[in-house]
C-alpha cells in the first residue's frame, strides 16, 4: 500500500485514500440494492448497465462487477475507474439511488470511456442536474 500524498490515517491506524466514495454515498445493504434492481429504471450500453430509483437520502451508489468481467486486478481497476467517475458526478446528481453493473466490455475500457458512458446513461435517465445535464452526447 502506498503512502503517497492521497493517503490519510483512518480508524485504527489503517491508511485509506481520501479520494474514495464516503460511506454515506454507498448503498451497502442487499435489500436496498435489490429494491433498486426490482423497482428502478434501467438503461444499458456496451460497457455498463445503470439502474436508478428516487431516494430521500440523496445520491447513493452501488457497484456490481462480477467475475465474468475478469480477475481481481481487472475488477478492482473497473471499480476504481467507476468510483472516480462517480466522485466527479456526485454534485450533479439529484436524490437517487444508483446501481451500476459492469459488463464484460468494461474490462478493456479506459477511465474516460467509462466516465463518458456513465454520464450518457445518467442523462438518458434524467437524473443529472446542473450544467452537466445540458452537455450534449
């Protein structure tokens, strides 16, 4: 684990990156994720499937990257790229719960490609607000 400029001390002296998604922005419980999958609106593209459901608690996210996408290194890279995209989008999202499912094609995608596809899907679902929502595909 690197001790670079982005590392800060966490609970129990464990180092963590301050650039991750804070716990309050994560959907962590299976019943909540299942509810979004069952009742939410869905849009899909080549690399991602995005499901959204209105939520009174603000934007919260869950990522699903199965072993079909690749080995642990590949899956972790895809999740890292998606968390980076979500960090930039967080302020432009309304109060929704979002579940993002990575497809096999996400394994070879760059961070920019995943960010672009995620923005396009969220625009199609009409959950982006602010200047980003008015940007053209």
